[in-house]
C-alpha cells in the first residue's frame, strides 16, 4: 500500500502525435509503462513509479517550462 512520504520516481513521457492518437493512446501508454518498469524495475529499489504523458503537438501548442 502506498502512503504519503513513500519514495517515488516520476517519468515524463513525450509521445509522437501518431502514438498519442486516442485510438492508440491506451495501448501505447501501457507498452511504455511495461517497458520502463521491466527495464528499470523501480520496485526493486522500493520506488513507486508514476507516469505523466504529453503529446508532442500539445507541447508545441501549450509549452510547459517544466517539460523543456
């Protein structure tokens, strides 16, 4: 069970417009999350992983300095 104060790692993922299309977004996000978790295994280090996704064109239209 996750509680406030647990050590976490946050992943910011930028997707191409094609990968971010609504029809594919769920499938794409699931594959990205699975790949990152399998490659890095944050649970092994006691880290809870969180994922934040943005689409390339979305960032171009509404830039967010923290995503630069």
